[in-house]
């Protein structure tokens, strides 16, 4: 069976994009993809036609990219494009990046922004003029020295050392906890906390994606030892960014 995610309406209210999660019994994995609903056309269809999904169009296809996922859809301010998070592109090292696709075609999805670590909770903030994503970065004494994109890069470098593939640490994997909590659901907590990062965008008619990044990512609560989003069920609703770039959490 399919599980339908929340729909995001286009700026002009004529379409909506939503995610659908299905399990592929052939490939033994979940397939999470995006669909476009033509709301204007749906109002003129009969119940039978709507039941036959005549107003729906598949925006992404995991089978074309070895069943990569697509999630967190967001409309561009002009309403012509949909941005989303995906692990497509062949590089599985960092997990997710921001891709953008023409909502009504033609054309393939294009890479809009990539990061050195995993990101989630994509928001295209039209007022602030850019993307907001969350990423878990180190906020202890060592990690607090870095900010913005440097915080992501420092986190990626530190994780690589702690992974200890070359066994330079002698295979030791011990953690000393000095305060509670020490565990959340099925994972141990560490010195990393999720923070919202802002990436400014500019409209670029010459770009196939219609937009381009205008500046590196900025940690909106740099070095603050607070988790935003908070807990296992937090998301983009945990922050608000104004036109001036100020953030409320």
C-alpha cells in the first residue's frame, strides 16, 4: 500500500505537490517519490476520473536513479519549480542534497545545493529569499569555533576521524557522558545537535534550474547548544525566518 505525505500548494493555488511512499517487493526497499496534483483540472473531473488519478503526474522516479528517495517538496516563489531533498546523483557519501525540477516540465531535476553532511527539513522561505535546511553539527567546545558552512565541514571531518576506518584510534569506541539525557529512542546522543542553516538564492534565467545559490550556508543559531528541530518529531515548524534574516525558534 502507499502512504501519502502532506501536500504543499503552489503560490497561485492551481497545483499541489506531495510525497508517496511505497514498498518495492522486487527491490526490497521503500520508494519515496513526488507527485503533482493539478487542482484546477481536478475540480472539473468526475469522481471516476479523480479516482483514476487523471489529475496526477509523477514528478520524480526512483527507478531512474537506482531507487533514490525524494522528499520535503517546496515550491519556488515563481511557482515554476519544485525543490526537494534527494540522495540521487551517484554520491552516497553525504546522503542528501537539494534538487530542483520544473513543476510542469519539460526537463530533468538539477542539483541546486549540496552539503558536506546529511541535511533534512527543507524549507524554501520566499520572504527571506533562500533555502533553510537542518543539519546536525558539533556544538561542544571544539565544534563551537566553526560557524556556517565551516561548521558542516568541521563536523564531516570530525566524523571521519571518529569512524576510524584506518584503526588509528586502536578500535576504541568509548563515550563519556557528563549530563542527561544520554539516549533518544534507538540512538545514543553525542555532541552534535541539529541547527537550521540558511542558503541565499538568486533567480538565474540562464540556469536550467532557474535559480542558483548566492552565498554559502549560514548557521542561524551558531554554536548554541540547543537542538532545533527539537526531538525526534521536530521539523521546519520549529523555526521562523524573517525577511531580514532574523530567526525565531
